[in-house]
C-alpha cells in the first residue's frame, strides 16, 4: 500500500439498496451485527480486475479503516505517513466519485506500529451524522453532506511502544462511545495533564459533550466495544488488556468482568472483538499463544470463576483480526498468515487448523473475516 495514495476498489457488495438494516447499510465496523454477517444475497464471491469490478477511486493518504456504508454513501478515514494530515472521505457507491473530503486534523504527527496506520479506526454513522476517531486528534462529527458539527479532544494517547490506537466508535441510543485505552501517565515524556484518561467514554451524539466516563487504566488496548442483549438488558462488552469487561451502556457502570488467564504476559492486549451467541461470548487474548475464553453473559461482579465456561490456549498463533462464529464453530485466522483454524463452541476443542496457501511471515493479514452466503471469507 502506497503511504501517499490508497486505491479503493469496490465490488457489487456496496451498491445494493435496502432499508437501514438491510444489505445497503454497513454502518459500523463489522456491520450492523458487529459480528461480520453480510445479509446481501447478491454479493459476488469471485472478483478480479475484470470480473464483478465496478470502479476504483484514488483517495488521499492511506489507512486501515473499514469503509462504512449508508445507502449510496461510503465513509472512511485516511492519513499521511506521519499522521500530520488526517482525512474523513465520503465516496459515492454508485459512481465511485468522491462526494466530499474533510481534512479533519493537521499538524499532529505521531508514530504507530509498522503494520498499522494513523487512520485505523473505522467511522460509524446513524444516517444523520458520521463520526470518526483518530486518537490524539480526537473525535470528529460531520453531517452526511460533510459539514463539521463538533470536535472532541480526549488528550494525548500514549503508548510506550508507539503502537497508536485501533478502537472504533460505537453508537447506543443518543451516545457515541469510545474505548480510550492507552498507557496514560506511564509515558513520562508526556505531561500528565495532557494525557488522555484511559477510560471508556460516552459522548452525546448531537453535541459531543461527555455524558459518562468510566476509568479502566489497563494500559494500551485496541478492541472495539460490542453491544449484546443478555437476560433482558443491554451489555456493552469490551475485550481489553486484562480481560473482558461488561458495562451498562446508559451509565458506563461496570456490570461484570472476567480476568484474562494469568499464565503469561503475552496473554494481554485483547485486540479481537468478542463473538457471541445463545448467552455465551467468546474472547481471544490476541497475543501469541494467548488464551481463548468462553464466558456466560448476564453476570454480575467478578465472574472469572463463576462465569467461565471454558478456556484454552491458542498455541503458536497470533490473533489480531477478530474471528467469526458460524453455527457451532468459531473460525480464526492467524495474523502471521500461517493457518485458518476452528473451535467447537461447546467445548473449545480445536476442530482443524488448515495452512493457508503460500503462508509465510511475509503474508500476514489482520483483516477480520465476514460471512457471505454461508461462506466464511478471509481477505
């Protein structure tokens, strides 16, 4: 990927039209379900430069954000190499033309991990506004026509390893919620008063004002919260460095937490988004040989013992992208590009591990799989 220019190629997936919860709408990272399920039955499963190919459009900078879609509007974030310029871009899904682009932030140069970018978090939209998060530059709100509405700065997101941020914003009722996990004041080179509090923060969608802010202080984390309905209540579940925490999305109050297996330091970080079905959620630690845990939803307090269904180490793999749950199986891709594996949801037993063709340290991938017409697609 050229750091000054990204080419966006879009297949038929992006041009179908339906109601807001239908196939023409992919309004947040991992889609409406937050689990990567594609409902559009017209999506092609084969594409190339000549087959099922509609258009390609050059956009400024580079980035790792997923395009989010609202009908004929597609939104993504982008940045130049050092992050001193960050853009929010709107592309028309039918023509491929850029409807508008906004230079959201300028002059805030930062470092990030070599496999990441300074535009990693995906946008989220409710069909009225689009919200974009860039870490230290803050959260930006625009109308669908590109008019700036508000901008909120959290402070400087610190990382002892200079790994940047990765969590995308999520919406709940009148709130836009952001995971602000970072190393906080552990980084001595940054003035403590300028540091972004390592909290989970809810802003009012219309104004950007803080509605609630819940301390976490677990160090740097990169996962996006996911909303789950359990036992008649909504739970905002966040995978993080020390384990899985669930919060009341209305107030930010902690509902329950399950600690990460204490075996090894590598078991921290918790990048992958939790998967869930039938009252149970599944969370991978993310780090090499970290543990995969199955946890009961709807608990209270510390459920590390009472709520843990099973846990097992994911030996010799590195989960960065999230997995996907299909039927009674969990599917994961090793970020190093070596293998795709599956686990049984009831027991955690690994069912298979299939080497990818040509897998090597040079063919790593971080993209999360999607389910399209009963096919699990890894890009």
